[in-house]
C-alpha cells in the first residue's frame, strides 16, 4: 500500500461496491420479481401500469397487495391505505438513516429518500454504521446512489420480465427461499450486539405469530415488538447501543 | 385512469414514509428514541426474514421448515467463514436447501 488511493479512486470504488452489493440482491430477487410480475399480469391492471409501479412505489410487497386489490375492483382509498400500511416500515428506515444523511444537501437527501427500499436501507445502514464509517461525502453519495439506482433499475426490469414473459418461465427449480435468505444476509451485518440479536429474533417470531393479520400488518407488528424487546435489553444493560454513530446520543 | 391515479398516490404515500425524517434537519426522531435507532434494521429485517425461513410456504411443517432452517443456518455459517461475503452465504444457503429438499423427498417425508 505504498500508493495511497486518491479521493477519486475511493469514490469510484464506493460506486462499484454499491452497484455490486445491490446487483447481488437483484440476482437473489429474480424468482420473486418474476413471480410478482407474472401474478400481477393476470390482475386485470394494465401491464405497463404494473411495471411503472416498480418505479413509483418500488416496494414489492405493497405492489403485490395494492395492485391485486385494484384488479379486484377495490376503491382508490383502500388501495392507497394498504400501500401506506405495508410501507409504514420505511418511516423507521427514514428515522434510522437521518443521523447519517443529516449533513447531505437537502436535494440529495430527498433524492435518496426516493430510493430507500428495504435492501437499499440495509446495505446503506451496514455501510454507514461500520467501524470506519462510510468515508468521505462523495464516497457516501457514490455508494448510496449506485446501490439505490442499481436496485431500482434491476427491480423494474425483473417486474417487466415477469409481466411480459413470466408465464413462460418453468417453475421446476425451486428458488422461493432466495428472498428470505437474502433478507437474513442483509440483516446479519446490522446485528452488532445482544440487543440487535434480540430485536431480530423476537421481531421475527412476533411477525410470524401475527401473520394472520390483514393489510400486511404482520411485519409492522413484528418490527414494533422487536424494537421494544431490543430496547429492553439496551435499558437493562444500561449502555447505549454500541453502533450508535451520534456522539450527541451519549448525553440523551 | 383510476388505476393510474391509485398507483401514483401509492407512490406518493410511500415516498412520504421514506422522506419524512430526511426533508428538513429540524424534523428529527425524538432524542429519547435515538439510542434505539440502530435496532431498526434488525427488528424490521428480522420481521421480514424470520417468517420466510420458519414458515416458507406460509405455514410451519416438518417437510418445509426443517430444510429452510438448515439453509438459513448454512447461509449464516458460510457468510461468517467467507468474511461476510453475501454471495457465498446465498449460494451455500440455496445449496443446502436444495440438498435437504431432495433428501426429504427421497426419504418420503416431503
């Protein structure tokens, strides 16, 4: 390491890393994306609208729920309410990334918010919370936007493939576990202490127990129970979570 | 047309949920919850991943849950051994899943 990388090299490497991390998630999403597109192609909603929902909403579970309701003749209010409830978890992502993005210019924060889907949040949080931090501002932009845009384009492409040619894909190779495994692998770097582990396990079991709830509420209920359980561990141990990046938090 | 409006509004509400704490530096999560924010990722992603691993077809059964749990354990172990390479974890997880599905099928349990 005699030749130190220039800031430009480091930014380029952050962009490549973001695109690569996100590209892998998209690979793992192939079965889900195609199945979702193929299912929604039979919903009665215009195929191009289904594809555009991947850009506009960019959150698979809510697209599936909302468009199926729309195809079944539900009113706009119910569809929008369903999408809002299924996607309410993004409020937590927004709050969680706020300390990391606080110094970004507002325009980039607002653009970043557009890309804040589950995998993009998980990749960004893991990167921004790692011990050395996320590097310079340009490295942060490079990683975040490369990951976000790769994910947006990949997800939209997969949905389109599912809508237009999904019915041609044989389902002889079982791939259904790829998405839960991907979320497990996105989750692991974010678990840094016992409080995080308790939040993940308790939240997961609570979501499973709540799976009978309507409107996709199970994930929200699970997340809330997990947050409380992890919070109890933090309180019991009497120390803030060690991954908290904000020095101000110590005087809270 | 109504379908297009519904999807557009779905996009707007989703964007609001994503942007709410990023719009202004003044809109911040309350100070009291700040120390709990690092739990958001584990809690939400756990709530997404765990049901898919414990009840892959929507319900818990020996023939589907055991292979999925083995796959999750393999993915975790491989990810750790491979210095946190996600791709290694994913390939190992899917490999173990397929192998155990095949084994269960061969033994007549699946």
